[in-house]
C-alpha cells in the first residue's frame, strides 16, 4: 500500500505527542519534514530514513513525500503541533490528486494554542479565534481586518507567528488594532517554547504586551473583556457566576 501519514507531533515534548502519532512514526520507513521538527523526533525513532527541506520549500517537501510513497515506502510527514493548523496537511491534500495511487491519512496533534493554554491556566474556556501574524502567504490587510473584527466580537485571540526577523513590530501593530476595542488592562499571556527546553510563560496586561518583544517560538494570548488573572494564571470565566 502506498501511503503518507501526516503527523502532528505536538509542541515538542515527547509526552505531548499522541500515541497514534508515535505509532505512525514508529511504523514509518521514511520521516519527511522541516528540519526543526524532524530533529525533535529523530532521537525517539532511530534507524529511519530522514528527508528534510528548508522552511520556504513546502511544495518540494510534499512532493518528496509523495515520491517516496510511490516507491512503496511508508512515509510519515511530520509537522509541529497539529498538521492542520498552519501545517502541511492542506498542501498534501491539494497535491494528492496528482498522485492517485497514494493514500493519505492525518493524525491530529496538540496545537500551540492548546499546549500553551494549559501552561497559562485556562484562557480558552470561551470562544476564541486563532490568527497568524505572518504575511508571507496572507496579505496584511486581511490579517488586520480579522484581528479588528475578532477584537470587536470579544473573542479571546491566539496569535501564531507573532514575530520574525523581518516582522519585528507586528505584535505591536496587532496590539494597537486590538486596543481599538479593548482596554490596556486586558489580561494577556505569552508562552515561549511550549513543551521544549526553555519553556517560559508570562501573564501581562495588553498595554505592556504591546511593548514586549517576542520571537517565532512564542504563542500570544489576548484575553476577552472578562478574562482575569487568578494567582498568576490566565483565566477566562464562562458565566458560572462564581
Ligand atoms: N502547526 C503548528 C503551528 C505552526 S505556525 C501548531 O499547530 O502548533 C508556527 C507558530 O506556531 C510559531 O510562530 C508559534 O507562534 C507557534 N508555535 C508552534 N510551536 C510552538 C511551541 N512549541 N511553543 C510556542 N509557540 C509555538
């Protein structure tokens, strides 16, 4: 059988990988992925053929996976977090019709929003909206509109890709848009390196978050109008009346 399993490996720690994901990797002949993710899992699954491509070569990476599968290899394509959240599963399915003999299966993983929420407390108890600040594949105008409307609708916001070398001021730009609808005291949080060495979390007001520098291994949480800090944890109440 010719098959690619697209595997979300979770935020980083082996313990945060689902059993199904670990089983898929154990059963694979070849592991394909971006080198950061492949390196995270390589130690646990030795003796596998490993194929990587650089960050911007996602299409090549997917084609490589299909070509290996066509040779009869059992292929696992790894992504950080969940493969269906800013990951590779969409592209794999888009290219799938070009490789009709290859079956594709997805294995879900713990995405950064969920992994980070558990570190911060309970910020996502109510409706939330996930937005990536990367304008590599999405025009900034569209990102800005989504931020503004989500802020106006009082969603908790989770911001992925909050910064990169070329986009140092994007978190500030996003906070300024949110401040059109929320107060500077709004409870926010950030988590760096979720489930990896150097994991670090901070709960802070929106006004302060605006002037905080973050990196590409950070996920940012903006509370809604009801979100509170309780004993250092970020908590969004859900109307139980306590
Ligand atoms: N598929 C991934 C997201 C890829 S986009 C997932 O489901 O989690 C990359 C962004 O995800 C990063 O810029 C960061 O905002 C977030 N992210 C992914 N893994 C993370 C981790 N271990 N710690 C903190 N943020 C992470």
